[in-house]
C-alpha cells in the first residue's frame, strides 16, 4: 500500500486516545448552535437544566439495553414502557380498553397508525380498491411517507381561511377509496388546532379510521386546558378518534427519539403488529417498524414524567403561554407582519400583511442570531417556544421591528433561498 493510500485512510488502522476524540468532537461543534440557546426558536424543547439532567441520567442507565429483549433480559423496560403509555392514555382521556406503544419518534408513530388503519380497512372497507388517506395541506409529510411505503394514496385538502383544516372541504373529498382521515392538534405549520370534532363527524358518517396527530400538542394542550385556555376538544373524548400520536421528546422533554401511538381499543393492535414464525431464529413479533430499540429513550420519558408530574408540566406550559402572549401582542403592534390564525399550541407563525417580504425578514433576523423555522404557502416564520423564551421576548420584538423597517426601506432583500425541512 502506498504512503498516499495510507495517509488518506478514512478508517484509521490505529485508534485515537479519549482526549483526542473529545477535542475533535468539541472542535467540530464550533459552528453548532447550543440547542438551549434562548435565540433558538426552531426546535428547542427545553424545560430546565434539572429536567435535562434527569432525562440524561435515566438514558445513560439504560443506554445499552434493547427493548426488543425486554421480556427475557431487561424486564424493567416493558414495565417502564407500560407505565409511560398508561400516563399518556390518562392525559388524553383514553377509555379503559385503550392500547398503546412507545415508538422511536413521531414519524414512526404516524407510520404505524397508517399501517394499522390499512390492515383494519382490508377487513372493514373491502371495496376500497385503491385505499386513500384524506388529510389537510398542513398534515405532516409523514403521512405521505407512510403511504409511499405502504401502498396507499394521499388526498390533501387546502386549509381554510383560519389556517385550520377545512372540514367541509374534507367531507366533500371523501370517496369510496377513503379509508383513513386525519386531523392535527396542532400541525407543525401555524399551530392552529384542526376541528377534530367536525372531522370526527365525517369519520363516523363514512366509517373511517380517524387519526389525530398530536405529536406537537399532546404534551401541551392538556395542560393549557387545565390552565383555563380555550382548547378545542382533540383527544379520545371525540368518539370517532381511533388513534393518536404523541411525541415524548417534544414537550414531554424525554430524550430523542421517543413517541407514543395510542389506539382506542387494545384489540386493534392486531392490525398494528407484525409477526413471523417461519424463521430458524424463532417467533418474531413487534408493534414497531424497527427491531432493536434503545431502552434509553423509554427510561428518560418515564423519569421526566415521574419527576415533573402533571403540575410540573402545567407550570412549564404556563410559562410558555406567558411568553407566547408577549410575542403575539408585540407582533400585533408591528406594521407589515402578523400572527397567522389563532394558534393554540406552543408555536405560531409570523406572516406578512402584504407590505413586507417575510423571507427577507427571516434573513435579517438570521443575521441577528435568531433561528426559526421557515414556512411556505403562505411564506412565514415559525417560532417554537419553550419556558425560557419569555426572557428574550423584548429583544426579539425589537429586532423584528428594526428588521421589518429595514426590509420595507429596501435595505434588506431576500436571497431567494427556498424553504427546507430535511435531513
């Protein structure tokens, strides 16, 4: 082997020391944003250093454990998972018959819901020759991903003027091939909860599987409701709801990746499960797409939920609501921009009133260190709040006002970058 080939080896023959590895990792992160930075308004589900520590310690304790071997090697893991699911079911008013499981994230929860609905429809909707999911335009792309993998089609209906799903338009879009209908509480864009009760009425009329994607709001809306906020009914109190997805690693504050899928009746798990016994390794049966599943996220979710309790989550939501009011009221006083709709979640979008290029505003704020999501149809800035953001509300509003003025004066122009949400 030549000297050049040796020096260019990606997988070095000799390992490096621990200190060298740590230095390389620290140096490599120089351009990374600290996820707890108060200027991070994009995806910072921060509930305090104490909560981070509780989640991390529990994760480390179970870091090497595999949930798939729980029954034989790690019997504490199935117990922790069952207790997490039980707490989430209680939080979302599930009936006593309900079932549930922990997944690796919101996308897997949605994919398992679609798989369950598809297999359920094979028995209950046999005349659907080209099975279809009916969603709104703001529904998460995971529904499209699931349909792509599972051989279904997706019909997306435009939003109403209030930026929520248009129930009347959804009702008109039902066909003989519709097997599943969805609503979001709330969706990622705009943060406006869909009219779940109205969508439920459509599901009941046409005997459809109804899924509520509460990945972003499942650990927010129940506590906002407890504080007296006007929260539309979105959970199992709506009789037509068949399943709900709720992320543990968002406002549940568990380590990534962890989510839950709840089913109205545990008997429906037979449509969710995959089983195979024609294998020399023995019977194989799971409720998830993945096989091996880390025990750490399950343990971290259990630990945080036990640590905070209902009251602890309520106090975090109270702080987020306080911050949100400050942001929303301040934005209302800035000419050229507005909050889109009447968001009930912990996030909201800032759009243009027609006098300002919101993409240029986004780039101006980025130059000042603020990190936000970027929306399209309509173009907007998405702000995801945590309990610490109230402390930077005034600074953000000052920067927003200055930036909007600069854009309107022509001093800042958009570079034309497209909106991207990808890995």
